C-alpha cells in the first residue's frame, strides 16, 4: 500500500498511476520509457530468440560449442599472469561458508571471513610498506582510477592533471579516462626511454596542476623501473601524489614501494589465487594512513566485542550506500572478498620464503628464455637493456604478425607489440613448454 491506495505495477516501485503521473510531470516527461535511452537494436521485444532444449540437448550443444575452442600454450602477459594455484586454495575457498557469504555486513555471523580479509589486508601492508589496504577493487585499472580520484580529493590546492607513462596499456588508460572525465581530470603522459621513465621528460611535463604521477614496476614491457625514487621526488616537489602499479609476486622481491615515496600502490592481486581469467581480477589498493578516510570500498578492522574478545568488523565503508552521497569517496559496489580470500590463502601457502622464491624464478626464467631466443638467427632478446620480471620484448628481423600467426598454428600464443616486436611471458605455469617453444620459434622466425 502507498498513501492508502492499492499499488500497481512493479512490487519494487509500488506507486499508483496517479503518483507515477505526478512524478513524470515533475520531471517533464510523458512516460516512464522516456526516462531511458535504450537503442532499438538492444531493446527487449519479449522474445529471447533462444530455442527451447532439454537439459540433455543443452549439454550436447554446450559441449559442441566449447569443443570449438583451441587449446594454446600461452606465453602471454601484459597485465594477465598465471602462477600455479595449489589445490589447497580450491579446497578451502570452495567451502560453503565462503561461497555463500556475500558482503560481510553482519560481523556476528562472518567472523571467519572477516578475519581472512583482515589477514589479506595485513599481507598487502607488509608487502607495500604502507599502512592501509582494502579488499574491494575490481582490478588494476579501476584501482588506478580510484587513486586519481583520491589524489584530487586530498590535494590542498587546485589541479586537474594525472600523468601516466606513454607505455601504459591502452585499456588501463581508457578506464582511467572514463573514471576521471566526470570530475574534470585530464590524463596526460610522460615519455619513457628504453622502457623506463624518462626523468627529464617527466620533469618538463609535471607542473603545479598535477595531482597524481603514476608509474609501474614491473613496466608494461616487463622491465624493472630504475627511477622510482626520482619519480616520487618529482611528484612530491610539485605537491602531487605518487602512485605505483605492481603485483604481490613482484612486491616480494622488488624495492618496497613506501621506501621510494609511493603514496598509493595499485595493481592486480589476483596474480596469486586465480589462474589467468582475462577480465576477472582483484584490484590491489594500498595507501598511507593519513588518507584512510579517502579510501574507496571497504576496510576490515579488528576490535573487541562486549566480552573483551578479539573481533573483526567492516570498519570503514565509504561508498554512498552507507554514508551521505556528498561524503562518499566512491560508488564501487564490488564484493571481491572471495577472490581476496583465494589470494590470501595462496600467499599464506607460499609463506615469505616461498613467495620470494617464486619471484626470483620470474626473473631467472625470463632471463634464461630471452638468452635462448637471442641465440636464434634473426632474433634479438630482450630489446630493452634492463632487468626483466616474467616477460620481455624480442625483436624479430622478419615481420612479427606472421611469426605470431605461425606460432598460433603450432599451438603457442605470444603478444605482437610492434611490426618487428613480440612480447613473451614465462612463469611456473608454462615453463614446462619452453624447450618446444624455442624450437618452434626458431622455425617460424626464419
């Protein structure tokens, strides 16, 4: 009942016809449909166009469709990485109490899950050297976008520029521009030199209007960024925040972000806990304690209950569903808890020494494979005279597109990144196929 009258229409919007007409008149439209701009080709016409099938027929159709997929051994990277996920992760994360738990709003019934998220946050704090980490970002790109919005909020003076390296992945920059368009931020780039930041270019590009400087380590081309401290100094000299993009495996070996002046660390934490999912991820987001009230998403904290027992709860939830809209830091609604749980289990399984060992393999395997490809006539690997992590770019005298296509025909996938450049990524998941890959690469590179 609404206003003492029988409701009509949707049970979720129980308005009478008179009330609906009054609201439409107030906003100046004639019908509810006028409130939506849905292109004609995607409008629902009442028919799904899906043939009715029995369960058995549906299974056969799905098997036929999935059977068309090609099985490739992937030497792909550029933001999506696979490491072997121990079966322990599946067995624990697939327990019903984890699978059926949505957002942990009720601490009295979700203490176990809340503790797991608290441990995940604590692991990121240890790896980054920063004091605050959350568990509610979609992926690397959205975490980067949220860092730009945070920087714009906390800056004491005006400014609207976000600086990124010219080597940033196009899809990552696209998400950043999408998020920052509304607040009026402008994304500009600074040059890189031999796959690392060109400090002179950055010094010329940065100004007092800059609110955030973003860098990556490892970089898009797999190189180890050597100028992080200088980038941080330039950012802080211009009253801007310094944001570093990375991942948990790299953090186990590389210099601690806090030590080089990083104010925010973003990335994809699902490099551990999930196989490569090409879109499904877990955004890593850590920052300094002074910005805790500006952190998007949720933070799990530890306190005491009425009996003095250690207890966990969602300490901060700064999205507009929980606080006044004008005070919200973000509208991010994701519950990445289950993915964060998997990442936490995987890190705990590896332990400190195991995580470092895995990170060291990411360096040595890439170096060894690059040397073997470099021994092939007509191939130079790596192109960049730098240390590499997981992946590297190789130059081929022959055009890269047919080389990539020939490798695919033989069951291997690599990235084409230039007319004569391919990018190769090796981890513990595909290292078993390195010998065959090198043999075939030598055949197709002629």
